[in-house]
């Protein structure tokens, strides 16, 4: 079992729809969770982080965390063609503050005009 | 957030040679890391660059192949030694503490091709 799992996609949604990206992780001790966006040929760009169970909203983005189910998700409302990218879920390794991140394989999102 | 600069941005190298990649942050940071991203793959952590001491390597990565230095808080280098075509990849530097010590930001990466 991979430490962080994502559906590689591609996930295709029409412009204006809600895109839902999912991620599961294996380490119950993990305390920090991140979503990065990576455009083709570019480096990862942080878009959301979440530490506590529940929802965290920032503009069109909502991160959801359920530690009991070891599940974290990212919702993108009113999806735009510019949101087309690969979304990487990253989980802080272990319960101690080493700063290390374990990345999922990424989900490719395609937003069609 | 701070600016993380990497150079070179890309290089084409011959088998058996070595390449040193530099990473410079424009403000003091807590931690610096080096990642590899192979074509079509996600990021794999190579090591944590420790200031003034030996880097901490992840399983599957060794100092002889990937020597790392971090002489001060804002600068680190990664050397890819004795390269083979399998080392063709994107190498990324990241840093935390800019502004939050728990959040990593990335440099633009170095795209390496080994012939």
C-alpha cells in the first residue's frame, strides 16, 4: 500500500462545475496535509493546507480532512480552464515535526470550456 | 513567501559526469529539502539538508551518489554524481519557515537530461 494514494485521473469537468479531488494516507500519526498544484513543466505551488478535522475554505478552494478515515479532499468550485493542472496531495511524515512530506502520485484535472 | 532560486534551470550531461545544483533562498529558513521528480511521476524526497552537518537521506538515496551541502541557513547544493541516463529527472529544492515553518515552498527546479 502506498503511503499517500490519489487517483491519477484524468478527471474531466466542465467549466463552472465543482471538481472533487481525493487522497488517502496510511500513517495515522500524520498531522499536516497539503494540496499543491503543478502545471506542466512547472514546480509545485501550494494552494491549501489543513491540520484539523473538518473543512477549510479559501476562495474557490475547500480542503476537507477526516483523520478517522485517513482521507483528505480538495474541492474546487466554479472550475476554470486555468485550473487544469496536476494536483498533488502531500502528507506530513509522522507525528513529529520533521518537516518531511510524502507526496501522492497526483491527479490530473482537465477543465473543459 | 520567500523566493527560492535554483540553478541551473536545465542541463544536458554526459554519462559518468557530475552536476551540482544550487538552491538559494532570499530569507532565513528552517529546513531545506531536495526532491526528485522522474518523468510523469510524483515527487520523491531525496534528503533533508542540515545546516553545517551531514544531510539526512531517505531510503534508497546515498551520500556518495547525492552529496548535499548546506553551509548556511539560506543556501544548499545537491550534486548528482557519476550520472547515468536513469538520473534524468527534475530535481527540486524546497524550504520551510518562509513564513511558516510547517509549509514547504519550492524552487523552479532543475531539469536534468543524461545522455
